[in-house]
C-alpha cells in the first residue's frame, strides 16, 4: 500500500495547499474505489464526485452503493444524473465523458477545490498511446494522459499512471475491497475494449515489460515535444507580425522547419487533427510564389488566408457573422476585438501612448459605438472638412476584392463612420459636452484620416 499512497503524495506535493478539499472521481470500479480507500487512509479532506450515466441496468445500484459507502465512512459526496433523454444517438462515450468533466468542474467550484483526482493507471495510458498511434495524426495528439494538467483553474491529477491494472487489482483483493464491474467494458464492439482485452495482452505476451516501455515512450515524447515547442517559439519573433505569418520570411526556412513551424502556428487555433493532405495544401498555399493570394478551409471554424506578404488564420464564423448591412454589433469599451487578419483593437475611456491611433470627442447621443460591414455610400470625414468614400479608400489602398467583401467600419448612433477598421480613421471636429474615447490598434500601415 505504501507505493500507492506514495504516488498520491508525490502527485499532490507540488499542486495542493494541504488544506483545501480534494475532489475524487469515483465510478465504483476497482481503480477508483481503491483510490478512494487510499485517500481515506491518508486522512485527506475529500469530496466524492459520482455520475449515474443511466447506461446500464446496474447504474442505479452503483449510485446507491457509493452513496451508502460515503455515509458509512462520513465522506462528502455529490452525485449527478445523466438522464437517458440527454443521451445522443451517436458518440455516447464522448458525450458521457464531457458530461462527467463538466460535473467535476461544478463540484470543484462548489467545494472551492483546485484538485481533481482520477484513478487512471498504466494500462489506460498504454491503451491511449496505442489507439492514437493507430489512428494517426500529429505527434502532439499522441500525448494524452498526463500525471498533472491544468483543469478548471486548478489541476487534474492522475497519480497512478506508472502502476499497472494488475497491481491495483491485487491490492484491492488483499484488503477485501468491494467494487462493481462495468459489463460494457467487455464488449468487443468498443474499440478501447479490443485494445484492452486483445491487442495489449498480445503485446505483453511478446514482452512482459511492454506496459513500462509504452509509458517510457510517452514520457520521452512528451519531453521532446515540450523542447520542440520552445525551440519553434523562438521563430515567432522573426515570422510573426501580431498574429499574422510573414510569408517571405516563412519561405526562407528549410522545408523541414516549414513543416514543423506551420504545425506550431496551427496549434494556436487547436488545429491538431488536420490530415497530412491538409498540411501539405497549407504549405503549398504559403510557398506558391505564382499565387500571391488564396485561402484554404482547414475546418468548420478556421481557414488559412494568404494575401501577398502575409497569411493568417481566420475564424470562419466571425468572418461571416455580418452577412448583410443590417447585421450590427455593439462595441464594448475596454473589450478586445480582432480584425480579419488577427490584429487586436479596442476602445477605451483611458488614455495611454501604447498603440493609440486616434481619439474621438463624442456626445452621449453618439454612443454606444457599433461595428458593421461597410455599405455603398459610407464616407469618412477628412481633416479639410471634406469626405472620402469608403469604396475609394479601399481602391486607393489596393485592398484585394476578397477582403473588401468583409471590410468592417465602426460607426456612431447617427451611422457616421469613425473608423474604417484597420485602415483609416475619421477626422473628428471638437464638440461641447463630449466623452473622449480612445482607439487602440496593434496593426500597422494605418492612415490617420488627414
């Protein structure tokens, strides 16, 4: 038992304050019941979180069992019901996992806990690595279960990832622990079960140390990827302008570095499940000097856009939110927004020299400001008192036709254009009884409206 408890203590030492409650996920299976038992033996302040998934006939019996166990052992418990009406027709396993972790987050918040403990073990880690290797994809996606990872403003800890299922079962039998077997874990219709009962045992038969070797592989890969990510981040200074990728500088890299850096760049949008073909298409778009402009949809949410010397990841939904002149969004002061090419901007009542590009003296009747797509007839006031049509500004600045379609403007309540977003500000005349609003923008090549 000392090994089990020592692993728990080691995992907690770095992340726990020694006083706040620990939330422990308990399914009533042998692993989580043993984890609960060991935490009791250590006299830690614990709260059990159990989910009744209503997926099996014995689900209610398990919920009653753990509730009774906690009453007898004077342990706090919270139980959530995932009702049958909420079960999806497909993807039940993933939906159940999402429900569980939402509930665990809720329990942590209610109990003011920063620690969630689960009983994942060495076999779980090995199964996950094998499944991800077979599934394919980027190396980063193979890294799955970690002893510690951030979760809900705290930490999710898995102290037993170096302990085998066989050892946990042996320890549970020694102390005469009571637990429930999930019969669905025996179904060969489930991929994980095939890896658990057929593939992994075959590997262990080939080499009894297969579990440990897979764990070591996972550990080495994790460290290597951490190092690689740090090294690739050093290129950000040279290759990035804000969130935009500098195409010329990118094309000066060796081909292998281009491949690795593009994956690093895509990580910011969590695009880690792209296929090899998609990555190659992205590389071709960026390196094709005969096509200075283009775009590539990478997912339902993101596209890669290239325009001459820059490329960027564009949020498809946000880019297409304002589909008609009637679509308008209110501007909130102090809130950060982003242009189509990823440059941040914000309006504020507070003056600062950093990134300040304009100030507007506005009456209360002009507020709040709004952002919408530009419309034919929109004009911008100039310093000489005249006006310039937005259409003419876009032509003069050689804005590509594809970007003109999505060009936005910031207007006041009288629909006067104050800012052609990312390009040119209006010249404002002074007024009485005004509120001074400051515009901050982290882009470049901006016109001040003269």
